[in-house]
């Protein structure tokens, strides 16, 4: 999941998990939210056996929540935000727990306390980003890079009758009228 550090408070949270099921999303502030640098540590909620991110962030920085082995994230995520530089209980600013599996919707633009969802990796390992609401107009640039192999196997039969090839014999009927001056 690609996230952006926004410096938001728990009250700024706007996500379906907060509206539908209070069991899936929790946010607690232990100190006033800050828009300065923070230390963020994301891990599973069972005690930190898996760490998905650990680093200092400045306002508007982006980062990926991911397992080192590239596997699926745990169903529930905990992000603890500290005033740096020391990871200590007295420096905790905010703790967030949210659900990351498909059993509860996770949408582009969802905010969870200090963080906003701005993208994720799909099964083809492409990072999909969303920077604004989806547009109804086609894009002038591709949303993903071309792949080296086709996305689907060719069909076994042609979808329409094949075209007839030219015979290579010159035609006796001109295809265009003569011009007043010769072409170069």
C-alpha cells in the first residue's frame, strides 16, 4: 500500500472502515499531531513479528507498506508515529490500526490519522497511484508501462474473414486522376 504522510489528526480520518465498522479502524492521539518530521513504524497487530515500514518522514513524504519478501500484508496493520529521534513510549504521537485485507474496502484517498492511501501494488507488481478523483476523460498518457509479453493468448480462430492479398499485377484502371504537374 502506498501512503502519504499528511500530518493529520485522528479527527481528520475519512475512510469506509471508520464509517461502517468501528472494529476495523482505531486511531488514538497521545500528543498533539505534528506537521514536522516523525518516525513511523508499521507492523502487524500481533506484536510486531512483521515490520512493513520503519523510517523518518517529512510532511507529504510517501512510502510503501510492504513485506520484505513481497508477500501479502497481514490483515490488520498498526502504524505508530513517534516524535523522532527516539522510539520511546513518551514520544508516541499517534497510533493507528486499520484493516488491509479485501474483506473491508480500502480506497484511494482514504485517510487514517496522519496517513492517506495513494496507491498500491497489484498482482502484476505494478504500483497503481491515484493523485485525484478518477476522471471520465481518457488519459493522454498510459497508466502503466508496456509489458514484454502479451496480456492474453491469441484466439484459435480469426475473428473475421482474412483480407485478400494483392496479386502484384498492375491494374488497368487508374487509382487517381492525373495532376497538372509531375510529383517529385
